[in-house]
C-alpha cells in the first residue's frame, strides 16, 4: 500500500485569517511527529512563508523531507489569468529553489486548470498534486506531458474526525492514499471566526489523530512516499 503524508504550508486558514500561528507552533510539532514516527513527508510551502520562516524551511530539508511549492502567496490559479498564474508559479519556484531542489507543486485550494501542466513542465516541475479524488477527479495517477499527477485522496479535515469515522473512510480509499493537512490545523482554532470544519479537533487532538493514522497505515504494511518518489516509481513504468 502506497501512502503519502503531505502538508500545505501557508498562513493561517486563508482567506479568513492572516496570522501565522501554524508556522510558529504547528509546523514544529508536525516535524517532531514525523521524526517520532520515522516518516518522510512533502511540505508544499508558499514562497511568502518560506521567506518569513527560513529556519523552518531549512529544518524541513535537513530532516530529509521534500520541499514543494504551494504558489507564491496562496494565489488561487483559477482566479488569475494564465499569465498572472504563470508569474506566480515562477516567482514561487525562484524563491523556494534558493533553499534546495523543488520538483513538486500543489495549487492552493486544489484549483488547477489543466493548461498549467505545460507551465509546470517548462519550469522543471515533475510532480503535481493539485487534483483531488474527493472533488471528482477520476483519472488516478497519470502523466500530463512529462508532469505526473498524484491526486489528493481526502480533504484535510478528514484526519481530524473521530477515529471510528476515519477508519471507515480510510478503508475505502484507493491507492495511493495521499493525505494532506495544514500546520494551522495543529494549533487550537476553536475560537477563531472561521468555518466550523476548520475549527473542530484542531490543536493537540489533531496531532494525536494524525499519529494514529500513521500507526494504522504502518500496521497495514504501508510504504510512505514523498511526491518526488512517485516520479521515480511511475516514471520508470512510463519508460518501460
């Protein structure tokens, strides 16, 4: 069973807030959890958060995780013209590549018009994870030109559901299971004026539930992959 743990690293709960508690408190907790569980994850950073918190980018890389792009400042690509989106993507990659190699991308809000695959390919991106099976994408892992699409499996709030509900959902997911969350979900958000689904079970309870999910996947013999590693697996199959 192939499983991925991925994080969209952004300011707190866009577009509702502009704070960065997730960066200051949530992301260090997640890195601690990944170290405890011996899991390598993919962290899709907005370039703005990378610029503001370079020490966290460095820690992600130093601890063996993958650094990916989540656009420049969480701009929704479906709300921009093609040229505006292209500039935002290229700006994000220029900033993030100051820290290390970046070959994966995830669009904010998982909104990704297909014409952006060509733009990613021209900018050296190998893997995209901007589609989502829970939003109706049904093609599975697939090459668009030379860019490999590895879709997200569930919305991030699923991993904060009570475990008795989660377990049923996980058992029905197709491989690969690509989970994603945001650092701000791992700090208490119950008192913030945001959507209910963004508030429940945030903070330490979210950390506990993510740890339980990882343990559950391990008990089923899961192989945990970063986005870059999917290109190695599926790229080899493509060449054959």
